[in-house]
């Protein structure tokens, strides 16, 4: 989940695989390790949504529009999405 993402990115960024991290992932963020992420749909104005924005950019908005239109469930026991940060990027 998102905690694992922070742990992996923190270890790669700071060079230590142990201890606590203060890494706060938001735009712009230079991803080091994670290329694909499976996560739930998060509520507006949350730090998790900021991380999704840093991961795939503004295209998260169209994914959320679809989720709302189709009645997807949000939060921990809701529906999930598989995100590839390199998908649909202009070359």
C-alpha cells in the first residue's frame, strides 16, 4: 500500500532501509523505485491523493471522474486502481 511506497522511496532517497521516515510525497517528486502502484480511491484533500497526483499527474482526475460516474466505492474497503506512472505519457 501507500506505506510501503513511502518506505521504499525513503530507503532509496536517503540510503537507509530502517528507521522512521519523514518523506512526504507530493508534486514534484523524483520517483526512485516505484513504477506501478495498486491503491484505493482516496478522499479529496488528503495526503494520499497528493501522492497519487505526484505519481501519475493530473490524469488522476479523469480516473476519479470515472470512479464517481460508475459508483466505485472509496476508502479502505472500496474499489482499487492499478496505476502505472509511465502509462499515457507523451514521448
